[in-house]
């Protein structure tokens, strides 16, 4: 199979601030595989967690080095290709782009959308949350109003872990809750709290009816999750602490759920493994995203019938998404009926 690699830059309507910093623009990688007259598309987006970083240049250079290696394979050889990529210690975002592209190619080959290939029920997909980044209470209120004008919002994800401390978190959360008009909220600290702050604020959040808290402590502090779970009345989900299915057994006694992202997992193949592993341990599942376009989020939407919660909103905050794919209906990101991913390219938006 032939592999083509192109870069594209996307801009956010509203920059997103989390405990680690602010993002307004990203340059992502569009991967196209060509075989037997069909194309499969995938996307890799850069991300960083602590000292773990996968930059656009790293992703692009790795993919270009893999082009001659992959020529000897067919998109039908996903298992063999995956083992080659793992052996070569290829970054997970690179594996994700290729795995998504091979799945897209397969769906086009058989003439079916991936959710049908997997026998999943699109009707059980839950609404996606939309994200409110760290801001002053006034700016956070304005962001809530903008989302409510933009799509049919059912659930808000509120970023906390403000560098100014948990009192700043409290003020912003109360402002969002009031403006959100009784819509459900959950909280994501992106590792921005100490253990003592997490214990204190989780009790307060529970009293406000918050659904759950995501990644309260930094990646690397997983042992402290046991102490937090003892004291927290809220369910605890992990994101940065859980990349692949092999992480789940070590976390299962301390958390209630995991956040699966295609860029962390290495694609749809490993995401499916993570779902089944999490279920075997009695954990809940959510799917999330980084600064992904409609291409990656549409890929995740095909697996969405398997999730309890969804946070696939990054493409909804872009001014220049070059792709169209999943539809938004009643707050849900739904894959369409086209073969494969069902993603199309819009040159006018790029």
C-alpha cells in the first residue's frame, strides 16, 4: 500500500486553557493510504502529557520514514502492521493515524460504515459534553452562552485545576453551573490538584451534583488515587494516567472509569481492547479527544455505542475544519451511513 502524508492547521474559535496551558491552533497530520484503487484516511494530532510529548514534526518525520516499510503490506494486514509499529516503538499518534486509515479503507472495501461492520447500535450513542476551559467566571459564563447558541448542549465538561488554586476553581464552577441552566456537569482537573486539594474539592463538587471528576492528580501519582478514592464521594476517571489496555489492571482498584483517546491508545484497534479490558474490571468508559478535527472524532464516533460518556467536541470549536463526517443531532455526535469513516474533504474550509 502507498502512504501519503500531509499537514493541515486548524484554529479554535475559542482558545482552550487547561491546567497545563492554552491552545489556540494546532497543526495535525492527514494520512492517506492507497491500495487497490481505494483510499483510507487517518489523522494524527500532537499532544503532550508531562514529559511525554508527540509533536507534529515527530509524527510527520516518523510517518515519512515508515512509507517504504509499509509498501510491502496490505491494509488487510492490520495485526502484522501493528506488531511492526510496536516493535519499532512508533509514537501512538502515528499508530492511530495508520490504524484509523486502514479501518476507513476496510469499510470502503466492503461498502459499509464501521459501526455496521462492528455490529454496533448507533441509536444508543449518548450526548457529547462540550468543554469550558479555565477562565475568569465572567469569561466562562460567556463561553457557556456561546456553546448553547452553537449546538444543542446536554452536558458540560468544566476544566479546573486553576494555577490560582481551588478557590478560583470554585468561583468559576459556580458561574458555569448557574449559566448552564440545570444541564449536567462533570469536572476535569488535568492533574492540576494536590491530593489534599482533591479530597477537599471532591466533597464540595459532590454536594453540587457534579457527575464525576476526571484526572484529579498528575500522571505519576497513581498510588495516591487509592487515598483519594477512600475520601471522594464522586466517581474518579483517569485520562493522562491511562494510555492503553495494559495500564488498566494497575488502576482498576483506584478508579471508576477511564478516558480513551485515539491518539493515546494508538487507534481504533487498541481502543476496542481498552473498552473490553475496562468492562472486565467493572469500569466505565468515556471517549475523549485532543485538538482533533472531524476526521479523528468521526472515527471515535463509530465506537461510541460502547461508551458511557463522550467528550468529542474539539472539532465543534474549529473555525476551519477541513473535514466533514459525523453529524450532531440532539447533542449527539453520530456517524453517518457512508462507507468506512464517512469523512469527506472540503477544500474551501482548509
